[in-house]
């Protein structure tokens, strides 16, 4: 078992953990955190691809590495946009439940 | 000369690791947040300082050694500040 | 027998354990703190994969700035006293979710274990770009970002500007042009002010250093920019500076300067070197540093504005 295979297995485990959290947590900020976990797992798997692509005198393939760097920054931008939407939802509806049958959704329904 | 440097590295890094382990045990075993904070800040400051001391003889050039010391100084600064912030937040919560 | 494989296994177990704890923690705040620790541990994994550049980015953006974003979001949500309800899903759903997640993770692990050998690689092309016509960059990743895949990087800068625009437009109409809410409402603690006063100047210097050495060593525009962004946020949290009004022309110019300069130099390449994003060999390195300087500026401004969120109120006195 070498370091890159190990990192790839960790990446796979992270994707699984994040996916479970994304489904099981009712709170949207927790879902967002879980989604970031999935993202970092995918980046790690891509990083393993970069490590295995060592050639031309480099210990890694620089192209996937560069794409992971831009990916991390874009993932942050997406998270920040999601946070803004969640906070807006809380202001607009008084709750952050994504469940249309949840308390916040039901309250809104009764008010109409 | 290089034997002596290795000896210094070994002794200092070993002592640093000891402080980190002691701090971690404290973090896990101490009863409340303030004592845990105490254990943790000792481990950070002294343990990392000793490890940096042990790494200095192995640095490739004086600039690299200087960078190691800067890393330690920055950790000291942020560690001390966050310990203060957490401690004060705890006291506020207790009142 | 080296001790490194043992450390690798220990690190791998620790990363998975902290990630599990992050998912399992009852409290949002605890879970965010777990995520920050997880980001730092992941940076170590990246170093083990010979990817110190990604390690720097992960530690700064994945751990640090994302942590501040989520902690701030949690505090703002508490202040709104919003119903954070939504019942946890039923046991049946949880079991199904667990089975699905295990299936996906297992499939991915199978794929990772059966990747083709020899692995395909674009490293020779990247090496050509780094050595290539006059670029003379020692860090192949910087060469890929600015030269070999220049178009991607420019579009990514546009994505950052669009994300800021999207966040701003979520705010109330009446607040347009105003300043975002401060990162911390309360009067800052003396320790926080002292930390910001000492750390921010040193951190800013290190940020510029990391950008500057990025041509030849691990580092670059993203990492340096993220560090500058973090220092700006530390100063904002200590209330040494306030978030600027979003109507500010200087702010808007700084935000779009990265992609704009990148695009302008790319277009100039048609005239000077014969194709889009081609750099004339004589001053390729100077041009790359010129583009990167504005990229640093854009990243350093965009990240804190994303954390600060949409402009506040309109009804505020």
C-alpha cells in the first residue's frame, strides 16, 4: 500500500461521509459543510491522479494540481453564495428548513 | 560536529514530542475547559519551540532557520491570543 | 523499513476520524471547528502527495477562510433567531442514505485501486510551458495556471467576481451600494485587537512573499491572495477596519482588475505573439508577474467580500 493509494482511499471515504451528512443533516449549514467534505474528497482523488502522473522530471502531474487549486477557490465561492442564500431564506421565511412539511414551511402555509 | 548537531536535534525534538504528548493527555484527561486550555498552550508553545530548536541545526541555510523561528513566533502569538480569547469567553459564560 | 508508511496510515486514519466527528458533532459551531482542523490535516496529506501548492491553498482557503465563513454564518443565523428546525430524517431514510454513501465510497475506492498503469500524464506539456518560449518559471503549477491553461484561470477569476455579485444581489434592494454587516457585532476583545495589530502586517508581508516566490517555488497568486484576504478579515474582526461600501469604485475596480488585466494581456498576445494568450518570449515572465499581481489583488478583495456577505439593512440608522 503506497501513499497515493492510501490518499485515494481516504478521498473515497470522505466522499461517502460527506454524502451521508448531506442527506442526513436537516440543517442547511451542516449540509453545506458536508458538501464541502464531498468536494475535498473529490479533490483528493484528483490529487492521486496527479501524483500517479509523475513524468518529465516532476514528482507529479502539474495540470491536475493546478486544476485542484482553482477548484478549491471556486468551491469556496460556491459555499459563500450558498451561505448568502441560506441567510436570505432565514430573513425571508423566519426559518432555514429545506423541508416543505417542516415547521417553518407549515407556519408559512398557515399564514396565507 | 555533525554528530553533535544530530545529538542536539534528537534531544530537543524528543523533548518537544514529550511536551506535545503531555499536552494532548492533558487535553483529553483534564476536567474542565480552563485546565485543558492550560495544558494545550504549554504543549503548543514549549513543544513547538523545542522542535524548532531541534530542526535549526538541520536547516539548509540561515534563511531557512530564520523562517523556522518566525513560524514558532507566529504560533506563540496566535496561541497566546486565542488562549486569552477562549479564557475570557469562558469567564463571561460563567458569570 | 521506514517509519513514513506508518505515519501515512496514522494521518489517513486521523483525517477520516476528524471528518467523521465533523459530521457527527451535535453543534454547528463544534462541527465547523472540526472542519478547520480537518482542513489543516488535509494540507499535510497534500504535502505527502508532493503537492505543497495545494496544501497551502487547502490550509488557507479550505480550512481558514471557509471556517470564518461558516462561523460568521452560524452567528448571523443565531442573531436572526430563525427556526433552525427541520426534523432529522426517519431511521429508514438514514439507513438508506448510509447504504448509498457506502456504495458510492466503495465504488470510488474500487476505481482508485484500479487506475491504469502507466498513468496518463500531461506533465511533459506542463514542463514545456514552464521552460517554454522564454517563460522560465521554476514552478510548473504556476506555468500551468498562467500559461498552459491560462483560459481556465481567467474564467475562474470571472467566477469569483460573479460569486461576489451574486452575494451582493441577495441583499435587500434598499441596501444596495451600502456596506456589509461587520464580521463581529460586539466590541472586540483587547487580545483580538492586539493580535490583529501584530499579525496583520506580518501576515500581509508573508502573503506577498508567497506570491512572489510562487514563480519558482511552492506558492503563487491564489495562496498569497488568500493569505492577504485572511489578514484583511483578521483586521475586520478586530474592528480596526470596516468592510467597504459595495458601491465603492475602488472596491469594484480591485474586484475585476484580475480577470480584466488577464483578458487584456491575452488579447494583446494576438497582436504581439500571434495567438490568444500567447506571451512574447522576450518578456513572458514580466507579463506573467504583471497578470499575477492583479490576480492577487482580486483574490485578496473577493474572498473577504464573500465572507462579509450582502450589504446590510437599508433600514439601519
